[in-house]
């Protein structure tokens, strides 16, 4: 990619038609050679690595990538399939460490009716938890409370997260075995869809790299995923749920992160649909909550 940047630094942007053609040729070439790579790497890892290399180039093909030229969506460009974007994120997730620190820090921001809104939380490995701007708390105040991590209403701690399966199908089976609360689930998830807990694992929880990769891959198996194309922060994916519900999320496949989504994860471990995008950033930090 560095070589491509050097060659293209002074080259004007490609037309939408040229970019679309380049994407199609690149993906066709990768698919043609993919079966010859998989036996050496293993079917699942081979596909992840091939897609990672192909999509990293395909997503950036035909765009000026000098530091002062951000990526923009080009009219008429053919988007990479949504499933493949998530598989590339799975490949990236395997190689992105969480970092270290005393507190697992989560920050959520979204546009409220009158002004931007923000919530924060800090959690230690021994279960101590602080939050800011949670419902019923004084605005801006940091409050210590006994809240824990949850998936579909079930409490889940650091040790349980680290012990989750790294195979996508086994991960879904383990999630389905957790105690579940109907109030923390979308209607279709009561019949086994399990979309929101997978989104939770890749957006908010201190999930190990291999488990995050499995969660991205499991989410990629959801039927009907569409890619609306490149936007600021990544690729805009549409994930249908039962009925008329639809999760909209922007995924940065190279960083293996969800930049923003139209769901707000609740204290019960479920998800609620939001009228606006919710941005989530997470990190390990030694900085005390203030």
C-alpha cells in the first residue's frame, strides 16, 4: 500500500467508472487464486487473509490517499459486498491487541434532540465500575455503581469473555446458552438471530482479539447484509432484522472497529434502536475517572 501511495501521490482521482472496473477486476483475480492459497493457511484463516489484502486495496482503489486527501465516496462506484467487509474486519481483528491499563473505558456520543449527548464508563478487572451521564444521575457527575458487563441480560465478566470460543459457530452456540432476558433482545433474537450480542462484542466489551475476529465472522453470516458504500470512517453497512428493523453501522475494516451505529446498547445488555448514529470508542487506560 505504501508503494501504491507513492505512485499515485500526484495522480488525479479516477473516474467512478474506472474505479468500479478496477474493483471488479481485483476481486475477480483474488477469487480466482484464493483456492490455491487456502490449503496452506487453513480454510478460515486463508480466506480472512486473502480478503484482507484484496479489500484493503479494493476499498482504496482509485482514490488519492495522500495524507491531506481523505477518502470520499465516488458516485457510481461498486461497493465491496457487506459480508466481505466484515470478513476483512475479522482478519484485521486477529492482529490488533487491546492494549493494557487499569480501567476499561467506554465513551458513547450521539446527537440528542437539542445538543450532542455523551456517556462514559470505567470498569476494573475486579468489577469496580464508574459512570458519567447515565440516566437518573446528575449531569457530568462520575458515579460509582455495581453495574457489570452484560449480553442479552446475562452478566459476563472478564474471565468469561476471555473464555469465549474463537470459532464463529461455537461462539454463537455459547451466546445462545447464556441466560436471556426478553426485554434485552430484539424480537428476532428470541428466535435465535443473535445480532445485537455480536455487535456488543465488537463495539463495547473488552473482548480478546481472536473472539472479536470470530464475532465479526459470525456477524458476516447474517443474511441480507448490504454495503451502502464508503463514508467518513469506513463502509456503511445495512443489517436487516426481523420485521422492518434494520441496523445501520459504519465499519472500518482495516481497524476492525465499528465507528458508529444506529443502536444504543442498554444497561441490561441489549440494544435499542436510535434515531441518530451512536459513536463508541473504547480503550484500556490508567487515567482515573473524574
